[in-house]
C-alpha cells in the first residue's frame, strides 16, 4: 500500500538529543561530565509536545543519531537511555518513531557487541521502509567511518545497500531519502575529510552508488 504515491506529506527530523552533553560541555569534560541531563529532558519533552499538536500528523518522527551522550561502556549510559525512552513513549501512538545510530550510540569504532546492544535497545542499525510512495533508507554511518573492529558488518551493510538500490531502480522511485548520522559532506562533495564527514574515497563510492540509483544529495 505504501509503494504508491498519494500526494504530499511530511515527517519530523531531529538529531542529537544526546542526553548528558549539555553538562559535559559546560564543565569542559565531555568524557566524564555527563552525570546530569535535566535540561535535555525538558527540551525533548517540549519537542514531543509540539509534535503531538501538529495537524495533520507527520508520517513519522526520525532521530538521526547520538540519542544519548554516554559512549558504550560509560557509567550513565543506561540511565540516559531509559530517560530518553520515558520521554519518547509519550509521542502520539499514530506517529511512528524511527531511530538512526550515531557514534555515541555504538562508538566511534563500533564492535559487534556495541551494535548488537544498540539493536536490542533501539531496533536495526540499518533498514529501509516505504511511506506514501517514497523509499527511505537508514544507514549505519559508523561502519563507513571506522569498521576496523567489525569489517564483516560493514560488508553485510554494503551487500544490503546494493540490494536496496537495485529495488529502487526497479521501482523507478521518484523520491528516495537517506538518513545517516555522519553526512557524506558538509558543504561540497569534494571537501577535505574531517571528524564531521566521511573520508573522501568512501564518500565517492557511496555517492556513485546513490547517483546510479537516482539519489542526489541536496544541501
């Protein structure tokens, strides 16, 4: 039913609720200073309340990574996750939640264990879905940033992505949207690599795949 275009619709995109960041940033200790996140709770509650008031309702609400600040193995991680879930469960039940993994969720250099823990808490780290004739892809961009501790998982995502893009070509999708935490680039496709974008050769490979399937980055 969702393969068919039925006219315009909208969704809500958020990113980096990152419970614990504001205190850590304020005290200048981003590794250990995330023992309070009351301000983040208030902001997330305000966001949920605002989304619930929208009419017509958005088709879904996507959070594009860094759900919490505590990196895998850190002290306050489980409490931050639970508090975020407590806020998000008040989202209108008619508005599905879509989660994207970020580096604070699975680590800068993810492992099979950190990704498995994420999937148990938030759902698959990569997947696709259709809404109103639009094809959506969710990617685990940390596998493109540094997959040295789980190369087999990056390979599996690559195989899956090729299959999904073949589906997109077959259906001649008019609209394809990709969600990922780390962007391919910030301002221009040939910009230098830094912490906030993907390495050039990786970026180029993904962009060529997207271009062939009719996906264009628009910033």
